[in-house]
């Protein structure tokens, strides 16, 4: 569905035709205006009209409709196609989930296509409309603002994951050594969350480096993006570098924590086996003596008592049940 369609001239939102094709013609006729259309999980029929009016490349349209793309930047004859993956952190479940955000930039237009939740488009649009000096830079300003908001939110998610990791680390290195049965499962689940986060942040490094003119793209230009915007994209790229360094650090630390937990479990199992062996050795001595002599003495207490046999059976069953509950509570069974 089309969430919003607006014409911006000289950095300010203006009244224009309701039909987006007429709005595009009006923006191009004005010269210093552009159209920004926002779509949320558009259907194939809805997007077909948009792609025809704006001349979007069929391959980019296919990617925008199917989603499940890696972050990337592709240049076509009449437009620039960008894929971003906004990240959402859910404190209630300590879970990281990703959405998808596609941008088409061209001559006097920006088309944004959102899949899932977490894309900061509404807040970005409001912030840009409140700052005409930035918005008058055209589609490049919209692209920069969306990329900047997405990467800044990456930093917030990285800080949340760092807090969760510190809590997990404190649990593993607590006096009981993370003795809970689900500790290893929690560590592995946390590692999966980091992997999901890395899939959003890692591939974005190359597109931002290209936009900021870093590395082999130092002298190259990206069509439909103002050259003056390179320092701003370089700032976004610096923030992304910090995020990727944090992700690498988190991944290494959680691997070290898992190794430490497994080592602690191994040491604890060795201690348990030593204790069990000690008790078994203590029980073996009277068992051996009783086995040799057979306990056939004439003056054994309760030897001629009528209830001796069932009493002994009940005693053995009670001791077995007591040991079973003890071992079960300690996690040995």
C-alpha cells in the first residue's frame, strides 16, 4: 500500500496532484522539486504502476517485491537501487529481528519500499520536513537521512546486546558456574542473534564505502547522489565501522564464554565423578567384607524377627529413592 506521496520544493512540502504520475510531472516541471513515495509491503499490482511511471528496472522491481535481499547498492540507467536492513531489538525476549527497506533514487523522485517493522521512515520524514535546509538537497538528503537513522539504530542495538552479553557472562562466571541446564542453549541462542545482526551490518560496508568515496571508489561518483554528500556518507560509514567492530567483538566474546562454560562443565563433571568414586569406594569396603563372610552370624539383630525381610526391602527401596532424588536434583540423572 502507498503510505505517503508528497512533492517537496525548496525543502518544503507542497500541495500537488493526488496521482503520483502527475506529481512526478509537476516536480520535474518545477525543476527544483522532487517526489517522495513511501510504500509498505506493496502488492505486485500496486508496484507495477509505480515501476512503469518511474521507469524502474525490472530486476530491481523483482528484488523489491520478493525482499529477502542482502544490503547492496546497484546502479541502473534511470535509477539507483539501495537495500538496507533495519534491525529491531525486543527487550522482552532479547531477540534481534530484521526488516527490509528498499530505496529507488532517480531524476526528481525517491521511492521507498518497506517490508516488516523497524524501518525509521516516519520519523525520518518528520525530521526532514522540520529542516528545509537539508531537505532542499533533494533525493540525496532523503537517502542520507534514512541511512544515517538506520546505522545509528544499529549502534543502539549493539549496546543492548553488549548489556545482555555482560549479564550472560556474569551468569556463567557466577559461583555455581552457570550450572543451569539451559545456559549453553542461551549462549548458542545469543550467538544466533549476533549472526542475524551481522547479516544486516556486514554487507552494508561496501555500499557506504562507495558512497563516501573510500578505497577503490575514491574518485568514482554514484549517479543520482550529490558529490557534496560524500562527507556525510563518510560519517555514516564511520558509524557502521564502529558497529561492525562491536559485532566482531561480541562474536568473539560469546565464543569465549561458550568455551569457558564447556570447560567449567567438564571440570564440574570430573569433580562429580571423583565424589561418586569416593562414595563408591567407601561403600565397596563393607560390601566386600559382607560378601566374604555372608553375614551369617548367630547373633545378628532382628535375624529371627518376623518383619525383618520386608523391613529390609522397604529400607533398600527408600535409600534408592533418596539417592535418585539427590542425583536428579544435582543433574547427574
